[in-house]
């Protein structure tokens, strides 16, 4: 089976990361979580004491920093200038500001170039917001994964309760997800959009396994890969 690329886009909390990781595992492909790269820049901005709205300084800092994504057993490990930030980039302090950082053209240009580089050799499952539209417009498989705001908030709530990082109520989480949807869908550069050739999957009443199986089925039908 020849290698091919899979783009998985969709709003926050639709289950993209879990599903992309499982699909990559099943195919022996590399999983790339591009949201982690925008989070890594946001982390560095905070470390350096910059404010998220200092766009020029933020862009200059992003040029200087080094982001490494290392595939691991437990998912992708993220390093910024050699420091393991895998957990730190998931805190609400980062989540609150990452959409603003991700709206800057200079930041997107920089990170999209890195992401394109990672996809060159194929065999990549990449998740994000603009993967099917901008990063890998020629990906063999494109999926736009969504779920209702309520369902996405409930999933995040359970996940945060399970790993003891829950600092928000369910209704606060619902508001936060709706706010991030707004920001991601309405930003000027590369807004969250379904690519015209992406398969729409609504996972509101689907299990993780069902979504993974459906994507592997698409792979089999389209490119002769997968199950
Ligand atoms: O998927 P996530 O929640 O980790 O993404 C963090 C932020 O980065 C979110 O506001 C959307 C943005 N993002 C983006 O603009 N483009 C991507 N390819 C991935 C994420």
C-alpha cells in the first residue's frame, strides 16, 4: 500500500485528536496535531511576558523559537526550545488566548510552512482547522469532523474531570467552545471551513470506534489502504 495523507478538520472538542491518533496508529502513519503548534507559540508568548495582542513582537518571537513534535506512546509530545510543554499547553491559561495568536497572518504563514514540510513524505494524519483547505489541499482523504456544541462541551467536561484539570462548569465550557467556534470561523485568514471535497462526519451520536472505522473505510475505498 502506498502512503497517503489524511486531513481531519473541525471545531474544538469534536474529537479530532483522539480519532486522528487512532487512525494514524491503525495505518502506521504519523499523527500531527497542528493545534499544539499554535498552543506552543501561545505558551512561549506567556513565558516571555508578552501580551497576546503585541502582534509584531509575537511574530518575531515565533520566528526565533523551535517547536518539536515527537510521536510517543501516549500521543504527540511537544517541545519548545527543548522544554517539554506537552501538558502545559493544555491549561486554560493557554486555551483562553490561543485563538487570538492563531489569527495572526505571520504566525499562520510560519506554522503552515512547517506543517507542509511534515506532509511531504506522505503517511501523515494531520488535524486542525485549515488542513484540508490550506495545509494539505491535495490530501487523498479529507474529513470534516463536527458534533453539537452541547456534546463537545460534555466530552471536554468528562475528559477534564478524569484528568483532574476541571476548573470550569459545564455551562462555562459550553460558552467557551461557542466563543472559540466564533473566533475560528470568523477570522480573516484561513477560517475554519469544510473543504469542498471533505467528507462531513457528525460524531454527536457516534462512538470513537465508529468514527475511526468510518475513516478507515474511506481509506480502503479511496486508496486501497486501511481495514
Ligand atoms: O485544536 P486546538 O484546540 O488545540 O487548537 C488550538 C487553537 O489553534 C484553536 O483556537 C484553533 C487554532 N488552530 C488553527 O487555527 N489552525 C489549526 N490548523 C489548528 C488549530
